[in-house]
């Protein structure tokens, strides 16, 4: 359990860091990409407003947060301009600021834009992305094309660098966390160990005085005869002994390593357990309905599976209404490759129950903690849930049609 908690701690911590890294890197990349497109838009606006030429003076914007362009600064961009008359015929190509585009290429790209009838956007030509902007002037058009390669290369480089650094940080963090995770959860390990030692030691310490009390009570009955006080003392000793044994069983179950899972015949085991409970239930004048499909096999530990069924049937018998019904069904699911074990009992006061609390340790339906026939310790269902988790199955509780039902789902083998 501690090892699983350690792995979960590492996984959650790494996932949290991964989320933070992706958020930071993603935000930086998105902002850089946005700023690059804003820069392209501003450069195109300056050039198209000056008929495709660099203005004699740098253009200053009123927004001080934006970069100011100088003549030298505008020379770093690769662009060309095309002048088109009112008949959509190219009259001039200004390609002094680009070396990879010929006048023929410029005319071909212009023809594609004229057909588009869109005043700004992007154009892919021979594997290169060009941003363009069109300005109408006295019936003619000025079209400026800007090669985005340099600006986008910067953006991609920043994105790659951010991702690589993020991966390196994540790997280093995971390595360091793995090395020091045991130290980080040491207080939890020590607390868990002290809890187990306390349960084990307390059980041994309590059994001795219980044995003495039981012996003294028997001697009292021999000398003075049995009466209501000795009977009550005997019942309380039995009750406390059972509680101690349950606590020790739960502690030992959690100390065990992973169970050896082998294919077991669930139908046969369920039949054996049902037979052992038949007489116990019938003496209480309750109806026991058993329906078990043959040949159902699941990966489980045989003894632990018997313990699981015993816990659930004992719970059903304990909380079943007088002259009520207990249903024990083992069948194959029609919708999935699972074995479904259902143990239900009549319980007329079950509508107000909170099924989510049934598996909490020490939770009991009888909240008054009286010592009547429904008295229990609230440990059995917690043990059942732990066993089902070991089997990699699922257990749920629900109240329907006047019955309280516990449903166990196990993966069927060979289906």
C-alpha cells in the first residue's frame, strides 16, 4: 500500500509539474506567435501605405508599447510589391528587397490573389508562406508580399527551445522526486507502521485480560449459577474478542504483499459458501434464494474470495428484516466480460441510507451503537472493499425494490 501511495505521489506531482510547464511554454509560444503576426501586419501596413517603398523616415506609432520601425529596421524584411491597374493587369513589380522571387513568380502570385478578391491574408507559393496586403488607390491596386519565413523561424525556434527545456526539467524533476520520494512520505510510512504495531500489540494486550474475565465469569457461574449479569458479561467478552480479531485480520491483510492471482472456479466457491450459510439463515426464518451459473472462472485468491463472500453474506444475514429474503446471485454479465456477484437482503428502512458510507471503516447502519441483533463493528465491508481492489474488481452498494444490495464485479477468465 505504501509503495502504491509512493507511485501515486510521484505520478500526481509529475503531472502537476507537466501541467505547469505546458501552461508556461504554451503561453509563451502563443504570445510569441501573436506578436510575430502583429509585427507582420504592422510592416505590411507601413509598406502598402507607401506604395511598396520604405518611407524616407521611420514610422512611429502612438502606442509606446509597440516597437518603432526605422529605415534600417525595415530593411531586414524580405518583401516585394506589385502594382495592378484597374483591369487587373500587372504594371510594375518592385522586387529590390527579395532575391528568391522572379517577376514571373510575382505575376503568378498576383493572379491568384486577384481571383481570391481578399484584401489581406496568407499565400503559400512553392513551399513558402507569404503574408500579403492589398490597397486600392485611384482604381489601381498596390499589393505587398512579405516573406514570413524569418519571423516564423524565430517563433518555431522559441517553441522548440521551450519544449526541450520543459522536457529536461520534467525528467530531472521526476528523477529527483523518485530518489527523494521515500523521504518525503516517511512520516506517512512511520504513522502507518505505528498504527499497525498498535493494533497488533493492543490485540495481544487485550486478549489476556479478556481471557481472565471470561474464566472468572465461568467460575462465577459454577459457584452461583448463571444469571443475567454473567450472561451479559459473556456476551460482551465475545463481542470484544470478535472486534479484536477483525482489527487484526484487517491489519494483517494490508500488510500482505500482492496476492497470488490464479484462475479459480467462482461458481464452485460461491456454492460452497452458500451451503455453509443455508442452515444459519433458515434458522432465522428467512428465505435464502441462490442462483449460481456454472463454470464461471476469475483470477483471484481462493481463500480470500471465500472470505469476501462470507463477509457479504454475514452482513446480509445480520441486517435482513425478520422473515425477509436474502438473494445470492452469481452470473456472467450480458454486456461485458465480467462475473457479477450480487448479495441482497430485505431492508425496509433502507431508503434513507447513504450507500457511499458503507465501506468507511467503523461505519454502521445502526448509528446508535446499540447492542441489539444488528450490532456490528463497521469493519467487514471495509475488508470486502480492500479484497475486491486486490482482485482488480469493483464493488458497489445500492438500495432498490426494498432490498439493500452489494454488487461485486470481477473480470471473467477465458471469455
